[in-house]
C-alpha cells in the first residue's frame, strides 16, 4: 500500500485543497455521528455512510452518500443518493469502494468493536490511499460490559488503523463512566459516547482547520499517536463572559474523559487549542496553558495552538487532545480479590504486621492469596473494583486467605479526596496528585 | 516618638498559610539586628502559600502589621516580603568568559563579564527572577568558591543558582500591600530566608539541609561550602496533614487540626497501638472516639512522603551528598517525633532550628515557626548594607555580610 506524502510543517488542511473533504461514517455509530455533523453544518463535509443495515440510512442527513454492504462483502450505492463520481479512484481494482470524488482529506468516524467495521475499515482506507487522500480516523472503543469479543475486535481494528491511517484518535467509551456510577442507563451511556465522538470529530477537525495564529497540524497529531500510544482523549469546552478562562477550564476538566484533570496524568503528550474572538489575550492563553501544564507530567510536551475567530463574540473555546500510555495505570488504588494482570502494581499485605510492600505481578494467577491494589478512583468503599476497567470483576468479597472473610477498613473513602484544596491548582509530583490523602493513594490499611 | 533611625529599620513580612507575621528590627552600628516590634495574625485567604482571597488576606496582613506598629511604636512604610508557592522554581545556570588580557590575570571586570554571561538565561514567559546566587567559580575547569581575582587562567566559568517565580503570583501580595500604603522593599524566597535565619556559618560551610515545614508549603534549601546550592518548594504542608486527618477520621478541618496538635505524632509508636481517645465537641460533650494509632499513621504517611520527595529531589539534582545535617523549622517542627522520622527518611542527623545571630525576645528568635520572618530580617540587613555600601563604600561590612549567603540579585 502506498501512503500519501505526509504534510510538511507548513501544510494545513486549508492550504492545498479546493474540493470538499469527505466525512465517512462506518457502522451504525459512525453513520449517526457523521450525519449529526452534517446536520450541524459547521464544517463543509461530503458525507458518506457505510453500513449493512439499509433502514439506518433513512435517519441520515439527505446529502449523505449511502453505501450498503451485503452479506457477501459487496458494496453498492443505496437509495436515491447521488451517484458517486469515481474520478481519481481505482475502479479497476475490485478492492476499491465507490467513495466518490477524491479529496485531500478524509475523516473516518466509527465505533470500533463490530465485525462489520473491522472488515471494511481497511478497504475504505485502502481506497482513500489510492486516491491520495490523507486519512484521519476518530473512533470509539467499546464499553467493558460489551464483552471481551468486542474488545478484541476493537483492538484488532485499532492496530490495523494505526498502521494504515495518517492519524488515529481512539476514545475509550469506558472512560465516560469513571466519574459516574455503574448504574448509568445503557441508552444514556451510548448517547454520551455518541455525543463525545461527534464533539471529538468536530473538535479535532476544527483544531486542524482553524485559521490559527499558531497552528496545530496533522504532524502534531501523528506524532502524538505514534508508537504504542493508541488510546487518547479529546475534550472541549467553551465559555463566555468576564471570567471565561476560568469557566472554560472548569468545564474542560469536568468533561467525562478528563477525570477532573487526572486523565492527563497518564498523557504522553498533549495538544491544546485555544480559540477566541479578537479580545483573546496572550495572558488568557498563558493562563490556560499554565493550568493544563500543571496536570501534565513535567517531562511531557504540550503543543499549543491559538486561533482568533471574530464570529465567536466573547466566547472562548478550549480543546485538548492527548495520547495515553496503553499500559496499566501506576500509583493507583482500588481493592479486589482476584488475579492481577502482568505488570499490574501489587501490594502484598500482611495485616498482622500492618505493612504494605509494593511489588509487580509477573505472572497471572501467581498471587492468589494477596490482595491487589490498582485502579484510579476511590469513589466509595463498596464499588472500588468496578471503578477499575483494567481489572476483572470480583466474584466474591471474601479473601482466599485461609477461607476467612476478607475484612478491610478504609477510613472514609467516600469523602471528597482533595478537601480544602479542591478549588486550588493541584500539586503534582511525578504525576501523582499530592492533594489527595497519602494514605489513600498508598492503600494503607487501618484497624 | 521616633526612637530609631529610619534608615536602619527593617521590617519583615511573611504571609503564610497559617499565620501572617511582621517583625521590625533595627540594624545597629555594630552590625547586630535587634528586634523591636512583632505582630502576628491568623492567616486567611491563603492556601498553599498563595493568596486565593484578597479580601481575607488583606485583613490578616493589616492585623499583623498593625500589631507590629503598636509594639514598635513606629509607622511602617516598607517591608521585606517573603514569597512561596508552587509557582516558584529553581535551577542552576553556568556562564563562561575567556580571559583576554595578555598575562591571563583575572580581574574584577572578568568577574562582572562572566556573571553577566551566566545571567543570560531565558526565563519562561511571565516569570520573574527572584534570586541569583553565585555558587562557585571555575578557572580552566578548576572549581573554587572564593573570588579568583588575581589568579591566572584562560577560561573563567561560574555556576549560578537561580530562583524564579511567576510575576502574577508574585505581584498579588505586593499589590495588597500597596493598598495599605506599604511598599515591598524587596522580596525573598521563604526557603532561602529560613536557611539564612537558622544556619550558622559553620553549618553552611559543612553542608546543611533546611526544611521549613509550613502550613501550606514545605520550602527547603541546601547550603554547602558556605553557599546555597539547591532550593525548592513543595506545595504540601501542615494543611495537607490536617486534611488527610479530616478525610480519614471523617471530621471537620478545624477539628482535625485540634486533634493533630493534641494527639499528633510523626511516627506510629508502640504506645499508640490500640489507644483510643474520647474527644469532646465545641460544647464540651464527648461525642466520638478516635483511634490514636490511625491518627498517627495518617500523619506519618504524609510526612514520610514529604521527606521522601525532598530526598528524591536532592538525588535528582545531585546534591544529596552535600548535606551533613538537617535543620527543621516552621510550625511542622513542633510535631512530636518529627526529627525521628526525618532522620529515618533522609538518613542524616536532624535538629530543630532556631535563629542565630539575632537579638530579641527568646519567645521569637528561638521559635522555629518564625524562622522565615527572621531570615527576611537578615536578608533585609544584607540589602540595607549593600545600599549603604553603594553610597559610602564600607567594604569590610559588605564582605562580612556577603559571607552570610553570597546572594547577588
């Protein structure tokens, strides 16, 4: 497969294209999100929807080019949508898809996890490559409760995407639940995921497309997500009024993906876009940058882009994209009894001596008789294990140590962790928020 | 009634997280500082060393300054202001200068040039330099503390330790002072001020780490061979200990503070195991029982972490071997067994600091919580002598005071 030349630092989506960029939704989630973006009309996209269920097409924006996939893997133009112009595509190759007139940019949006998406994503990118389009993929990863099969399919798709697309932003759905209880309604969770995916596509495109003073470019995005950092976050917030910087920052940190800023602790790098009207000051940008910087580990980079849009009229928008380590989270706390995964931080607890010794689980299943501490949120003593997406659900509250009931007391874990420091700039050291009680972070047991 | 010469008066003001302290002193003819006024007020509107509520902070500062004015019978106009907070950072810079003269003899002009070269570091946008401290010279790579004037060499180098902070954060207290017609004569980093107060010249020469355990921040400075070689701020202090207790024991912050003072300890002693205290509420009614062992454990974890971070920072900056002694000051120095814990974590002998070379009531100069304000007085004395020297060239006095910390700013 021949990849198109990657844009140089001076390139931006605006500079060298004249035709409308393509927004391609694959699968139900992708189709709905792309349709929503077309309806909003903020960006001039040519919409393309690819799905195996024709009934979905009725709900999409009328300008969408709908492509139906049958059970045999054949794809055809569906309904009364306009006939695609095959100019520039390699029609003679059976592998190619009727994706319409070529464009410099193509944005693919999808919910990963479905077999359909997995099967056709590669073909779509391949066709786009043949048309010399640059491909940006924004995708969501399934919730844990959707099962291991879906997770495995999503991981497979993601690995494929990273190889083939110019930039991939994968947003784990599970992260939306971290601040919420597990009792969140299914419909609500999927709607939230859809909304956030829509926001991410618009936000990332806006970030790249902005007529900026200091631009964020595709090269930044690509560098951000190269290597093993395949999962990321996107959050955006806007505010207006007198203290719009503070309001925007508060809203940004309250975003479901941000975990009150804690999610940035695991970021390997971060892109920050600040957009405002003519009244945007250097101090505003500096203040936002400094605030975000405090959440990032000191050795991680922060790329800042700024743009002025006169139509925003006293509004300020702050968007952030970051890439995360795909490994387990360090220095975290939750309690389960079960088997640790390799690499997970383990504390061997000897209750009689009241000692807590950190170690690393080297082999799954080798530490049956020890309690495992991991995860991030300590939102309540009763649902600690469910707050940790990396850990398997606990089947029992009983310790396997001698078959005795497992008894552990944390002191008031349900309380607000930062207390009087909640409204101050957090104190981070080596990515650890020191405003949180030390004993909680270290998982110290009490009598 | 004016009892003192106005040009010999120094006022130190520390706007801390737990208290605001103003101390007035006179620098007499024999180079000694005599404390003549003292004012203190509980701090408000300050968290982690930084002003978060200007109105409350203004009132606390006003009370402390007013008390100092009453005590000294003076109207105060200028103060030396202590600053801290997590916006303050420090780093080391080097500069070099080629000796151009034919005989390769180093002159005062060469010293000025190399200092000027070393000062050309780039500050981040919005940052302000608070201190630039000369650490050592290097003549053709050979390190030396004392001035190399008169020596021969082809290349002169210097290492500077710089302390910087964000202008906005530094201006906040200065602007508050202006509202009450007080001018900040100069500002100084609290960590350096504390070191200036509690270290004797011998301790500075041998190497000592001064840790000021404040309410909102922990400031530290390491002196070796008579100069400051590293300093820093950790925006974690006694308030964090109290907040941990409040969270852990499920009680209000104020009550957790009382428990910390009454029953606190930096280590979990054998005597505390299983010990339960019954505590009363504001009305004097016994309303709950507190497990003292848990209380001590919560405190020990936090304090141990603070010392461990300082130790890690010393390792990171390659200055761990320079300290032969730890001197604790600040309100945290009163925590029982704090020296034991610090000694265990830092693996050095530990002592509680008291101001040296100051004259005044022992209730002030011997108390570790006033180390910063007392250090500010010394800093002010140095500053004042520099100004005097600039007009009257009193060289011997300058040299003596320069030996305090060799601060150039």
